[in-house]
């Protein structure tokens, strides 16, 4: 294993991490915000379950 291979491997792993987890976390923020808003506005039973998932992700 030479230094060039290790550098490329490190770059690839960092790129994959950012490609997957950054959009996932941003998407979860909007999903939780939407569910919390629906719970506050509508006060329905199904949205109460969604509120519990907001506690998990936030």
C-alpha cells in the first residue's frame, strides 16, 4: 500500500460519508419540523406518534 492509494481511500471514504449522511440529517430536520408543526396545528392522534419520533431525532 502506497501513500497515493491511502490518500485516495481516505478521500473516497470522506466523500461517501458526506454524500450519505449530510443529506440524511438535513432531510430528517425538515421531516421532524413538519411533523411537529402538524401536531401543533391539527392535534390529531396520528400526529402525536409523529411527535415522539421528533424526540428521537432531535
